[in-house]
């Protein structure tokens, strides 16, 4: 499977496992899991056929580690980023003092007004390192790095979760906790 095909397959898996499982005739369980064989059959029915080996390769080599197999290898789910109703079973944890979020300049006025909002997803996604945040923000143009005072947020009672692939999650980030978010 060449890189272009791998990227296309990964994007289709994101669509099905995070947003629209019905596209492949699937229903996610309450925790976001789906049977691997049913996923492969659904992908094939949509013209996006994958072998089990190709699926395993996508999951194991993805730098973003968006997907995970169950311990028995019979089910698969997205680690986070769902717009469908799922309960990932994450336990609140204390975050690092500082976390990062990548965005673009066009989003700054809305962020100044209302902070970081989860929009159609379950959580706001934050990174533990600047490089990852800049890469995420760069998907939509020239990235802008936001620094989040996660320590102060946590002290104020905001909950944080750490997904299986190292993405920090919270329901929202009020603008008061975003450093350097001055007008202009």
C-alpha cells in the first residue's frame, strides 16, 4: 500500500470510526468500538476495501495513532475526535502546567471572544508539545500557536483527560487561560 492509498484509507477510517459509521453500514457501540470483520466488510462495500494486514499496518504506523484495537484484536475504535455519541471511558487526570493548541489567525477573533470550543466534537484537543500543535494548526494554513495554562485551569476545577494516543482533552478552554491572546 503506497502512502497516498494509506492516507486515503486512514481518512476513510476516520470518517467511519469518528463521525459517520453509517456510511459503511456500521453502528459503533457505546464506547466507540466496532467489530474488525464488520469494518472490513463495510469498507469493501463502499469501495474502500482493506485487508486485515493493511488495517493493522495503518493502525501501527500512523504517527497520530488515531485508532486502537481492543486487547483481543477483534474490535477497533478511534482514540478521540468523535462527533458521534460515544463514551471513551477516560478518567480525569492532572495535566501538565502548560499545554498547546494550534490554530490559524482567522480563528483568533472567535477564540478571543469565547475561548477554545469543542464545536461538533466531544472535546477540545490539546498537545503536550509545541511541534504537534503547530502541525495540527498547519493543516488549515499558516499555524498560530496558543499556550494554555492548563495548571491554572485544573486548579479552577476544569477536567482534563489523556487519550490513548497522548492527546489532551477538555470540554472547553476559556480565553482567560490562553496566554498571549491579545487583540491584534
